[in-house]
C-alpha cells in the first residue's frame, strides 16, 4: 500500500458560550460532512475550547485541493449552524468569501504529513486553544533534543544521532534547518523567541517526517498583527522516535505561552482531557489536549485521551497556581504581553487623545 497522509485542520467558526467551547450540533455537523466524503480513509472530529479540529487520514498527499476544500466546506456548513444558534463569532476563522485551492492563509490552521505507515504507527495529535503556534517550540525542543526529557536520545541507538528542526521566521517568511545536537545552541537563540521563530517540522537525520505543526506566516494586515492562531501539532512516536511518554512529558511542567484573554496575555499552558477543554477563567488559562491513535492501514484506532490521566493532575495544579500568580499582575507586563504582541490595543487611540499633553521631558 502507498503512503498515508494525516491532515489536521482546525477553525473557530462560532463559540459556545462566548469563546469557551464548541456546541455539540457543530461537532455533529462536522462529522456528518466528513462521513460523506469518499476521499477519506478515516476521520475523528474533536474540539479544544472554541476550535473544531478535523483529524483526517487519506491518500491524496499534502496540500490536496480536494481535502482542503472538504475541510473548508465542512466549516462553512458548521458556520450555518452557528449562525442559526447565534453562537459567538459565527464563521470568525473563515477569512475569505470563497475557497481558492488551499486553506493556508484563508483562516483555518493546518498541520499535515505524508509517510509510509510502519508495522505499528502510534501518533499523537496535540491541539491548543487561547495560544499560538510558538507554544509548541518548548515541548518540541524537549521531545526531540533534550536528554533530560527524552532518555531515548541517550540510550536508544536509533535516536542517538539526533534530529533536524525546520524553523520558520514568521516575520520575514524564511525558513532554516538546524541539526541537533550539533546546532543546539544556535537553534535555541531562535526558538526561545516563539512569537517570531516557530518550529514547523522535525525530521530524523535520514529525512523521515517525525512531527509537524500548524505554524504559518503571521496574521498581519497592513503591517498590524490581527490575531493569534490556536495551533495543532502531529507527532509520530516509538521505534526510533520519541516514545509516547517522551512526547507527553514536556506538558508535565506547564510553560508560559502567549494568548489567553484577548490574545494579549502570558499564561500557563494547562494539559487537559477533551471534557475539560473549556477555557473559562479570564477566558483561559490556555489549554492543550493530546489524542493518541494507532494507525491501521490509515484507520484511526482511538483516540486515547492522554491528558485525562491522573499523572497530569499535578501539572494542572501547577498551571492553576501559575495562573493565580500571573493574574495578580493584572494589566502589567509580563502578564500583559509586550505592546507589539497584543492582539487588542488602544495605544494609538489613547496616544492621539493625549498628544497635546505630551511635552518634551
Ligand atoms: C482569545 C479569545 C478571547 C476573546 C475575548 C474578547 O483568543 O478568544 O479571550 O479575545 O473574549 O472577545 P470579543 O472581542 O469577541 O468580545
Ligand atoms: Mg472564538
Ligand atoms: Mg480558539
């Protein structure tokens, strides 16, 4: 059998209630739409916060116009339902009036990879809400380059050579490949600044795809930042790739990500089950889910809702403690993001109003 493609496409086409979750009718509509397609080998529909995630397998390869159109049409159908129920922000991520060949740049986020299915092919689909693609930088670094996280890098002969990281400069729309461990320090110079430099994909040294994210160029309009894109990530596991537990381990210590309330705050990324993927406090804190599947000739056997596990209770506790602390800073940085990174700003307005009151110091 030929190669299989795993495509994950996500969009927020209406929140229930506010920006907190997705109404069951939208998920049912998405399932109905995908079930009609003769192109899919299999699919699974889920959500994190107000984002619908379409997890699909097929044999059309990456960047397939048909598959992208299927996702687009599915989100259009969900938007109709969202409008009927007067859900919040119906159709908000469908930025274009009509589909034109590829969903990239049209609003929905996308991660996809094509490969020959191994004898056993465990994959994890991560999806997050109230944050941005740079949120995957730290966990991907830990999974594929940090021996304190991934002991396989040290003691598994199949992993000992290291990996290749493809990093995008979102501002200049350029990409670069770093080899680890050789380029480790150079890599960190960039990915430590996740608002600008994001890991797009990770490959084995032999060039096999291991992980890919929904990182795309920045949402800029007339030079102004118009929004964070809640990201997804696909990771292949085991047999020379990080073990499932090594891929999940970075989320045991919640890191600070950009997003949260009005896409303008820094807060902890809290690992949760799908049932708990409903941001509430201050529209957050930001959430991440992890769904595991075994592929069987492209069929998605699963999901296993990994962060439902009790082993993540302490991570949630820690995230909530960090959330308390960050919230105590109110409108001050570093809880509030730097001026250039905020999704909402009144700065030009207030500057204009006060322009005559500013005098030379
Ligand atoms: C952040 C998010 C929410 C909204 C906030 C205000 O990604 O989705 O925090 O930014 O609820 O939303 P509006 O401006 O739609 O009232
Ligand atoms: Mg929303
Ligand atoms: Mg969202």
